[in-house]
C-alpha cells in the first residue's frame, strides 16, 4: 500500500486591481504532497494514516489562519491605496476644470 500526505500552504500572489489602478497582494492556499510510504502493515498502517490525517488537518488550520490574517492586512492596505488613487484622480479632475 502506498501512502502519502498532503499539506496546505499559504502563497502570496500579486494581482492588479483595476479599480485602484494598483498592484495588490492576496494570500491563496495551495496543496502540496509530502512524504510517501510504500509499505506498512497492521497497526503501523493505522498509526501512519492517523498521523498523515493529523498533519493534513493541522496544516489546513494553520495555513487557513495565515491566509485570513494576511488577506485582512492586504485588504486594509488596498483601501489605503485606493483612497490615494481616488484623491489623485479628483485633484487632477479639479485642476483640469480650473484650467478651462
């Protein structure tokens, strides 16, 4: 019997936000396969399966928490960038109107 474990890892990606006209970041979750066991018997198999299940579940909880916190921080950062972009757009529009 061949066994392997999957883990979930957070990945930070840069994406363009057309509303803000700026690059922003976001955290996504990716899966990865770790370790592999090609032979097990009896209670050893059960222990390995339990361990692999625990590792997978723990990685989901930890990585998910990192993703939630990271995305909240990136969201606040994006709000600041959008506010600056909107202020510059308004200032440019006001200057163009005043020049007419």
